[in-house]
C-alpha cells in the first residue's frame, strides 16, 4: 500500500474524530473567549496535562503550559544564554557562592479578587523566598526540590533584592534557575487554594489562565499587564489566546493539523513520519504550500552504555568497546530509521547545541578498524567467538537490530534482550545489565549535566553514573570545573572531559536528537530551541 493510500485510509478512519474535534475547537471561542482566529494559537497535548502549578512542572506537557503562565528570576533564550526576567540584573561573588538579584518593580500578578481593590499587586523579593521555600517543603512534595540541592540558604535584602547562597561553587546554577520549578507564585493565592492551585494558577506570564475542562480543552488569554516588549517597545504577547486540546494519540493530532484545526505539531511519530517527510528528511511536496518545518539541535544524547564493572571479559576490554563504536554507520541509521531527523553522533557525549561539544573527537564508521580492534581483543584474551547482549525497550528495537546486523559483519556475535521500560530502568541502576540502550535529556542546559554521568562519586544507584566509569584525571577536571568562573576556560575543561570519555569508550553515542516542528503557514516567529521549550509570547498569526 502506498503512503498516499495509507493516508487516505487514515483520513476515512478518523473522519468522525475530526468532526468532533472541530466542534470542540469551535466551542473554545464561546462565551467571552471569542477572538479572531488569527489571534488564537491552537495546539494539542496527547499526553494530557497533570498540573498548572510550576512546582510540579516535570513533564514537557506541563512545562509548555506553565511557561505561558509564569516567570522566574531569569530565563533562557533560544541560544541557551541566560537572560533577565523578573530579575533585571544580578551579580555573583568572587568565590562563586553568592548570587544577588535586583528585581524589576513593574511586574504584576494576573488579576484575582484575593489581591484586594486593585485585583493585583507587584512581585517582590519575599515572593521568591516563599516560592523557593515551597519547593523545599516536604508537605508540598515538589519533584523539583533537587534544583536547590546546592543551595545553603536564601534571603531577602530588601523589597527588591533577593540573595541566594550556595554550599559550593556551581557555574551552571543560573541555568537551573531558568527551570519552571523556580517560578514565582503569590502566597495569598497558593494558600487560599492549597493543592487546588494546580487548576487555579496565578502567575506573571504573557498569558493568564481562563478555563480548563480536563482532558477536553484548556484556554489561556492575553495578559495585558505583561512586562516584556519587542525591539520596538511594543508589549508582548501578540496573540489574544492559546487553546489546547487533548486528542489522545499522535495520529489524531496529525489529522487535526492537516485539516487546519491546530497550528503546530512537535516531534516525528512513526504513524506519520513517512507521510509528511521524504527518506532524507525533507517536507513532501504535497504539504509544502500549507506547512513549514523547522528543526534544530535537541539536548538529548541517545547511546549504548557498557557496565564497566561487568564480569564479562568482552565488556571490560577497551578493544572490543572501540570495535563496537567503529562497527556501524550512524548516518545510514538515521536516514533509514528516522527520515534524517537527528544528528549522527560522531562527536562526544555532549550533544550538539551545548558549549563543550566537539564534532571531531568521536567515531566514524570504519569496518576495517572495527575488525582490527576485534582481532586485537581475540589475541589479548584468547576468546575466539566473543558475544555481547544489548538490552533495550521495544521502542528502540529497530535501532538495536540495525546495530546488531552491522556489528555482526565484523565477527562479533550480538544478541538483543527486549525488556519493559520499568524493568530496564531498575536493572541499569543496579548493575544488572552488561550493555543497554539509554538516552540522556538535559535537566538544565549545561554540559556538566552530561558529564555527571561519568564522575566516579555518582555511581548508580546513588547517582547517574550507570556505566560505573572511573578515571582519576576525569574526576580532577570535573571538580576543577566547579570552581572555574571563566566561561571559556570551563568549556575547555568540559571538552577535555568529553574527550577522555570517548577515548576509553564506556558508551557508544548513537545520535544527538533534534527538535522538529511543523507549523501552518500563517504561524510566524514560533522559533525553536535545544530544550524544546514552547515560547508563544512572540508568535504571530498572519494570512
């Protein structure tokens, strides 16, 4: 069956869903929410949204929603640079331990009757003390509590000055503060609603909460008091509203998009990747007149990890680990299995898009080298028929089968063990797997987050070092980076650490993921960033 015929079958199959979806979207503009279609941005969340409280913004669906409603001290731009938000400026002490933030005085909360006569009030330093204390409160139970692990204490200096003191220097700390967990919330509103603040959010963001029918629709409206402006001094946002629907699967979402009922979709799902993209990752001609595609680096490294404390001689051998790294064509893998979306990992473990990334230190496909290294392993160990087993989940079986076919051409026997995600997570944390597929999506936009996987004091299950890689020089560089306040010098240390990891090959980097977004032609200035954060404050819809 051709892809065109497949698409036709899908459209017939889901015609009823489309009709229902259209009615739901029409209803989104009922009551006082009626607005010109060109001023409403519509998107879908097939995984639903669990909370609009930023203290619980763990999943991407929640983060996208709370990003429209809340601000923190600082924010990240699309180039991964930290910029002012509610803090107009800040200083860092020479020892790297004390951060002092000067707050803007013109930032107001969304309107609510609990604020009294003016229905709003300005944000102050006490609000940040309250918000961060709330993150730490075990009764709140925020999954973002770890963000403050390196914080000794914080305090207000005056109404518009807030100070944070660290236990030890941590140059990536400002990046941590850009996370939605660290958003400012008003005490009087939170304490009034308690746990129901999740569905009665009041923040300072470019949009304010209007209505939420859980698993049906969610509506935000333009915040007329929003403080940010464009380069001409015009207040943001441009849109009048954001409407979110909750179709439960990616196929339904794609069909809504092709019908023009939603304005963008994010990511590439197997259900429609061949329908919308060519094998080499270009938009198919039949969509070119109505759809734009934007793509860029995503802070996600997909890889295989060896368990360095394994009793298997094969796993312990650097010759064999390097043979595996040389033994398959990453570029061909991305073309066949991902329609060219994703960057073949020919560099280190640090993904493209982060300072410290070096595209020249990794492994390129070289079957001769793979065979030569395998022969050295045989000579050194006397094992003439080496075998390894890759453990993976079913979602990545196709990748592992491709690697299996290619590596076996070098003479290494490869088995595949498919296990449920929860079982894989537990087994890799407890050293029960000799070789497994994994991915690492950045918790915060700094290369230290990736390099922490190889620091010897972070051995799993008490840390993220699942490979149990240990190297004294690496540890020395890692600890030195904490005390290095010069950005360029710290990047050099990051690159040296990444090079050491690749040299000893405890992992097999497969690819650095990419953010890919498809938008309707009328959507402008949506942008893209390596954390896949959805920014709508500068979006316009034009015919």
